[in-house]
């Protein structure tokens, strides 16, 4: 049973006794604990100790009189509901204190057990609701201020339109983007010709996304658009349109988001030019260096025919191996650049024949007798992608498994799984080789990175594999455990079934 703690501030002993009797005779399931204080000073002292649910207050006390009595208590204890019990029937006073925050105003001559009980219970409930409303209002006010700050400071232009495409509100970023000093709400976006380069194409784009948002609820995102600002400068923006809805779920407007990417586009062009120059330099350097290296290797081979001294032959062998390794690195670099720069060449991929061809090339290598290759290749018809890229991917993965096999076991195993699901092909190459430490696995696709020194690899195999996978819009994942083995999984889409733009 709920116990309500009540304080009565009343200097008339007879009236105090009546209030006590009324509460003792209450018939609700609640109980009332009453404390009585004959002066405002003593009552306020008790209230400071807390643990009071409701205040019963007489306005005519020995140390305070009239409305001032109420305000002294209410201003000091604003969260505790106050019921005024007075012998004065004053409508003007009643209206004033009720508007100021009193929960009830009861004339003593009208008081009885039922009225007092209901007044206390209602006062507590109303006060709870009032406090909750004030808290909610405060939170809403904070949220409004936060949203306003975000609206005013976010580096994305926000334009709010009504159902008729009229401009309702814009944030400062819009004005900064367009060099606008004043916007008339009566104008629509398409009415104001200064907002766009005056070509039918760009105006149509603007009209299309707004119309689609208002009539169909279509969300348009990141439409790259060239604009001409009021100061005559050209800018590139990403334009998005998001429809807004009323409470009845009908579209009542649209929010236009615009992001100025002019500097980003300029930097992108500069970066492309730098990359192009760098790739050209690497290509030319690698191409020009291969000639002397091949010549050096050939001369070394000729020298070995004429020299019989074992020490000299040993050094010539070292020179020959180093030159071949350098030639391999340069060739791999050339392949990587060629992959990046060449356009995608779409062809039907015959995976079984492709794998057989790669295995055939390594069949005569010294490692092959100690390696078992298992193939699980589904019959896949009419799958189209870039043949050169997929050949390089499979060749690199198989070659990696050979290079990083464990030499202390009788037979190394390489498993090649290729399967299709809808427009995707999954390629898995699994080996029981040396594996890669977990803390190194996120670096293995970097250029020239080698996770182990146990092989003479160039550190370019997985890099060129990742470049090839990226070119044909695929995904690559590597899972490995040291001394257990490695699984590389690649998923690639049928290029003809997805939007694709070759670089």
C-alpha cells in the first residue's frame, strides 16, 4: 500500500485537527502520513530535509500572509505539489496562484475527507505530469538547438522545399557554395536561373530528381552536377534529393543535399596525373632495364661455357640467379602497371582449361613432383570477365602455394575449388604450406611486402593479384594459420550483368 507523506503548514490548531481527521478517514487504498507545522519558518525547515510528497498550505500564518506565503514555498521547493487551504474566498487570488503553479485552491468551509483525499492524489499525479512535460520540453529545446547548430554548421548544403518546390529554408553552406547573400522564399529552385548553368541538360537533371521525389517518393543520391555560381565561378557538387512525409504518410516536400566537391575533383585530377606519370616512369624504367639484364644473363651463360674454375663458376651462377630474379621483379612490375592501365577485355572464361594450362606450365618444375594438386571445378558456362586478369590471379595463387610449401613434409597439397552462384564465381586456392602469422596478414597485399624470408619471392605476387581482382570488381580474402596453411578466396562477378566502367 502506497504511503503519501503530507506536510501541513497551519497555525490554527482547530483547522489542523480537522485536516488530520479527514486524512484518517480517507477510504482509498493509500495511506497518509501527516506532519503539522504552525509557522512558515518551521515548515520550510522541515521541507529542506526532504521526503515530502505534497504540501498543504494556509495563506494566513503568523509569520506570513497572502500570496507571498505561496511564492516563498513554491520558489524554494518548485518540484513539490502545493495545495492551498484557506478561509478566504478570493477568486482573483485563486486564479493568480493557480496560474503561478499551485495544484489546487480549497476553501476551508468546503473541505471534507473525500475532497481532501482526491485533491492530494490529483495534485501528485498532475505534478508528475507537469515535471515530465517540463523535462520533455527541456529535452526538445536542447534537441532543437542541437539540430539548429548542426543545420547551420554542417559542411553540406541543405535546401528544404515544399510540395510545390518552393524554397522554405536553406542553411549557410548553401549560401557559401553559391555566393548567395539573399534568398527569396517565393522562388523555386528551377525559377532561379542563377542556380544552374543555363543548359537544358542540367536544368532537366534538377527538375527530374525533385519531381521524382515529390511524385514517386524516389530518393536520388550523389548526382554529380556542374553548376555556375552567381559570381560566375564553376563548381562541381554532389546532389541528392530525399522526400519528406507528413503524419499521414503523404509526401509534403523534399530535402535537397548538396556537397561541394570542386576541390576534391581538382585534387583527383592532379592525383590521376601524378599516378599516370609515376606508372609511366616505372614502366619505362622497368622496360628499359630488362634489356641490359637479359643481356647480362646471356653473357653470364656464355662465360660459363668457357670458364672451368669452380670458384668463378659459382660466382657466375650467383650473378645469373640474381639477374633472373631482377628480371622477374621487373616483369611483374610491368604486369601490374599493364593491369591498371589496360581496359577490361570481356571474354567467356573457361576455368577448367585455364587451370589445366597453368598446371601444364609448372609440371616440369623441380617442385612439381612433391606437390599434389586437387581440382574441384564446376562446369561454368557463359561467364564473362577479363581473361588476362583471371589467368594472372590463378597463376599467382598457385605459384604462391608452390613457393611457400613446407619442405619438411613428403607431399604438399594444393586444392583449387571453383564454383558459381548466380552471377558470382568463387575461386578458392587452399594449401598446407608454411602459412602467415595473423599479425602480418593485413599487409600481404601491399607492394613488395614479404611475410617470410623462406622464399625468394618478389613481394609482388599477392599485390598484382589484388590489383587484378579490383580491376574486375571482385573481392579477395585471405585466411592463414602459421605452419598449417593458407586459404585465399576470391569472388568475381559476371561483368556483363553489373554496371561497369573501365578506367
